[in-house]
C-alpha cells in the first residue's frame, strides 16, 4: 500500500494567505499602513512603520521619496462668504487641490466614476486663497491636499441636501481613498444613494480626525 502520509499533510495545510508587502523592504504590513510618495513616478507606496519613519523628516527622502503626513486640519476661511469657491471655481462641489513640487503648480482633482479629473489652478487664484486662508501656506507639496465639499454636494439618500461646507487639509492618500470609494460605489448616471453614503461617511471620519464634530 502506498504511503499517503505526505499527501495528507499537504492537504491539511491551511491555504496561503495573501499578505500585503511593504513596497520599500518587502515586510508584511497591516491593512492600516502608512504611505510614501515616489516623486519620480508620482505614485503612492505602501510601507511598513520603520520604512515610513525613515522618510518622516524633512529632506530625509532626498528628491525621490516623501512621507505622507497624517494630520487633518480644518480650514474654515475657505468657505467664508463663498470666497474659496469663487477663486477655485469648483464645478461639482467636491474636489481636492495639491501642489506638485516638480512643476510648482497647484492642481485640482474632481472625483468621478472614472477616477479623478485634473484641472490646473491659476497661480494667482491659489495665492489669493492662501492670503484668505493662511493655514494653506503650511500645506506640504505632493503629500497634503486641500479637500473641499460644498453644501449642495452634501446630498442625502432621497435627494435631501444637508450639512455644511467643509474644507480640510488632509493627507494625499485620503483623497485617493475617497476617489476609490466613489468609483466602487457609483451606480447609474448620477451615482445612486450608495455613493453619497460613502462620501458622507468619509467626511464624517475626516471631520472627526480634524477635531471638530460632524454637523
């Protein structure tokens, strides 16, 4: 009779579990992990905590890598008297803006079911916005963004419009998380109720992290 003990042991082994790896050193990382921005490829890198800390200080990554900060800051001046909306000319009431260090320009991105649509912001418009909202002068190029949501964009299931204008300084990876959630939840021509639930939940968490209760 053939010895099948080896085969039985193989069959009893649990299936291999896919573990996400650090893009820098290859170590396993948790779902809730940090990110670096590769300034050459303009891409996000998923990294473990030790690798993140290597690049967490100014200039540590040289001209190639930059750690994505984790701060969330309210920018109440943005929506004051509609000034920020007029300067940025946000077409859909939901957008994020960040400075590209390679070009020295500020670009706006508008989430959509197809991804993020880019629109370059005039330099004079951004300079005027920084004058009205000084907190924006602390925005770190490439890795932090100004994320804005207008009142009429705060639609609830059933068509109701609630909430307040929101403007926050957030990590750039949070913006791309929002883009991914919108793409995944979008249904039909107008998105459907599910996409607005995702957006509402995202902003509620972002507002909480900024230290202000959601309205």
